[in-house]
C-alpha cells in the first residue's frame, strides 16, 4: 500500500460524539477504469466506525484532489439512471427555477433533461470536467460560496452529490449563507438505508463516507434552518428533496434520532452475508469448466475481489459503459469488455453483483445477448 496523507475523523462528523470501531480492510482508491498499468494503483486503508447515535462513517478520508483525480463517471449509463434523471428533472422544473447552479454536475444528464423542457440559465461546478454542453456554463473546481460573489442563482441543485461531501455541516452552511434571500435547494441522494438493507456494496466506500439516513439528513436540514417543502421517493434508489432557507426554524431544537442498534446490525449483517456468499461462490468456481466473467467495472466487482473472490478463472470484467471498455478496472489486472462478447459463448458463467441494477443487467443479457448464459447474482 502506498503512503497517503489521510484526513482523519476524530469525532462524529454529524454530532461530534465518540466513534466506535466497526471494521478495517484494504480497498482500491478509485472505483473506475484506467488505461495505465496497475503499478500506480493506490490500495488504501478503509476503517469504518460508528457514533453512539448510529452514524456509520469512514474514519480515514482520501484527499479530494487525489480521490477525484480521474473524475467521476457514475450515473451515466443504464435505463434506471435515465429514468432517475428524467424524474428528478421533472421534480426540479416544477419549482420554476430561473437560474440554476448545479453542484457536481458530472456527465450533464440532469442539465440536458431540464433544458429540454425549459429555458434556464444553467451553471455546473465540477472538478475535471471533460464533456461540456454549449447550453451550460461551467466552473472548474469544487463548490465554495465565493462562486456567488459576482453571480446570482435562485436555485442550487445537486444529484447524488450529498453523499460525497466530507463535512455536511460546512457544505450546508456555505449553501445557507448564499440562500439568505429566499433561494431554494433541490437535491436527490441515494436511499442509503434501503441500499444497506438490500446489501448493495456501493452504499459505503471511499466516495460515500457517511451513512446518510433520512433521519440524519433531516437533522442536518433543521440544524441549518432549511424547511422541507416536498419529498419524493424514486423506487428504492433515491429520495428527492425540495427545501428553502427559513430563519424561523429552531435549529437548536434539532435532535438526532438514535439508530445505533439497527445501523450497526445492518452493517455487520452485510459483512457476514458477503463472507458466506463469496465462500459458496468460490466452491462453484472451483468445480466449473465454464468461462467465467465478472460483471461491473466498478466497486461492485472490486468488493468481491477484495473480500476473497478467487480470480484465477476470471477472463474479463464486463460492463455496458463504452467509456470503460478496453480499459482496466482499477486495483485489478482485468481488462473490461462489452457484454456483447457473450453472444456466441453458451458455455459461460457471469457473476453479477450490481445492487439495484441487477435486474436491468440480467434482462439485457438474457433478452438481447444470449439467453443460454448462466448468471449468478447477489
């Protein structure tokens, strides 16, 4: 493991209480794909802790410039993501925004969905932006309130960004300070409680460093005097919020609900579940003569590999994202291929561990590529 100057949490980032050890392991810093060799991959210490109120969080944080040095590509491919972006765009548009600042706009899907419905002044603040749209203004970097010094926005929007924030109090304080004039914040974030209940491995990682339940999030909103105007669930995938700054809210009266017992059990249950599943899967792999592929050029596959999956029979990682194909999954030796290579390979077995996207991927393989492929899904 290479040396990294970690940012360490000594106390709970939400309520400043003491932290209790949960687990420790090693994991790749980046959950995407790269073109270079694996000699420069960072494999980092990952220590999970829990507060007395039940806020699970990562103790040792990766410096942001290192963590996002290769960008962030999540949410750009797949029918479920497309449905999310369209539904969230409709949620945003019905508030009638005039000038939007989107924090962490990444692939630009949300902006384009919104701008196809309504003409809005749209600005995205995001580090390492590669693909830009002509109808969007861009600020290269991380969000900070000084962006507002010479610009006006009536609405701040972010989608699957909140869970990436290292210090939610500072983040909301910065947003609060620039929305004093009655502006609004509209955001989507993952339904992390459901994700952990369903044992989705992308719930907590180097990018998602806090287990943000609805109770934690709504405690934070009250602490920073945001009034919830509307809340909407998107399947078991995401939760949409429309909030406005309201200085009449009693921030001192905010009480963080204690979720210690249930959250600790959820976390440890998931660890045990994968230990057992990987043990059984290794036995299957040992006794099969089929060609073995692992689906998902993301932490879905990294999680299995770094938790004991035997990899000697795996040929490639498969992924639908063309931007990942023919590259290498970071932290591994495996080249990424399109699942279309399965078309004439009836003697193949695919290991699928893609959380809420499993059904979508499995249907695509069976219906559009090769119905004879054996798929083992988690």
